C-alpha cells in the first residue's frame, strides 16, 4: 500500500505550480510601447509584471528542491515506469494541443508539427525534459554521495555551488545544458544540508528568518537591478536571467520552506490530490501552441477593450482560468487515459527488467540474473 505523502510538504508543490501558472499567464511580448519583461522599466505596472514573470522560476526551484530532498534519501533506483508515464503523458497532451489548434484553423509549419509530436526531445516543456534526465541519473548521484564522507561531500557540493550559484549567476550565463548541471549542484547542496545540518533543518526560528530574509533579498535585488538598469545598458534584456534557477536567493528560500514543512506532519487527501496533479497542470496549461497563437489574442482583446492599465488583473484572471481548467482536465486524465498510460508504463517496465535480467544472465552465467 502506498505511503501517504506529508501534506505540509505537498503544499510546497501547490505553491510552486501556482507560481508557474502565474508566470505563464504573463504576456511575453505585446504591441505596447515600453513593455518588455526582460528589460528595466520606470513604469510601476510593468515592473510589477516583471516580478510576476519571474515567479515561475521560483516555482521550478521549489519543485527541484523537493525532488532533491526526497530522492537523496531514497534507496530505490530510477523507476522506468515513472519515466515512461511522464514521456507518454507529455506526448499525449502535446498531440491533443496540436489537434486542437489545427482544428481551430491555424496554419502550422512542418517544423512546428514535428516539435509538437516530439515535445520532450525538443524541450517544449524544458523543466520536464531536464527533470527526466536528472531523475534517471539520481541513483548514480546517490551512489557517489554514499561513498563520500562529510568533508568530501561538502567540498564537492561547495565547488558545484560556487560554479553554478555564484559564478554562473553573477555572469548571467546562458543556460542550455547548464540547467542539468544546476540540477546536480542543487542535489549535492540539498543532500548535504539534509545529512549534516540537522541543527539548522530542525530550527524553526532559523528557517523562518531565512525565509523572510530571502524574500526580502529577492525583492530588493530585483528592484536594485531594475534601478541600475535604467542608467546602464548592461542589464537590457537580462532582467530575468539574474533571477533564474541558478539564483542562490531562490534556492535559500526553497530550502527554508522544505525545512519548515518537514517540521509538521499531517495528511489531507485533498491537498495531496492537487499536488499529485502538479505535472499534469504544468504540461496542460503551458503549451507552445497556446502561448504562440491563442494567448496573444487574449491580450489583444484586453488592451483593445480595457486598456493597458487593466493588464495586471487580467493576468491573474487568465492564471485562475488556466489553473482551474488544467486542474479539471488533469483530474479527468488521471482517472481515464492516465490509468491506461500507467498500465502501459508498467508493462514497459516489466519488459525492460526482463531484458536486463536476461543480459545479466548472459554476462555473468548466474541463472537468477542478479
């Protein structure tokens, strides 16, 4: 029987997906003078929208930190079933979006269609693509961690942290494959804290202070680089980069939340159900075709009907609609197509394990295949 997850920690996933949905409700670009969520602005409304456009990256780090915390304490290997379920589900949702947009009469290029058919390969949902690789290699990371002592683990975690969360952050490095390295750096840092910083992880006062200070630091930092950017061209087009997933302030915030959540344990099936749909909500609400063809028309209507000054409430309205619709469709999928995908994933896992055992028998001569 599956163990019920701690609902206090599951709230972090809910917060994370809410932040991600809000970010994706923000228009990337509009035909409005002065609007650019990547550049400094002296418009208060545009600055606030810029804050909203970065909340999804906070949500991504929250998801990553939760995964690092629980996977680093697991003795199980990577689940072939889980990997298959995620890949197949992303494919199904992507194809449904493709059929929907084509049915609405949009003319799509051959390249766009191919990317929709192979969404994981082309990183249509970049976090999912990198998470799948990260999840697949996490047993190797645990293997290494289990063979390091406190000092060795700390040195390795420190080197990776300095490289990813200090140097890459300061230089505003273009991410690309570096995202996977950042995932690994977070894994070693979080696992070290979990293993060797019990006094800190169990201190409610210390983590509340860290949580409050990290939120304040984030807001001050965003405000400061926006102000400086108004007087220098260096920050033009780079505002979002400094608060990306390698921002140490966001990682500190995520660590404080997971520590605070672990201090309380209770089970609420409603909370756990919403949290269990986080991946589905993630991939349903955010699709390249929706963002490219449908969402811009929504904001054209908003600007033409109400004016730019009403943009912020309509961002929250769209976020609420996207969340509610994705939650409903995610629940429907989970109990219909999701069950079939789950059975298919189990079958693929059995076939995979059978092939592994056969290979081991041939390699070792051991009839058990161990």
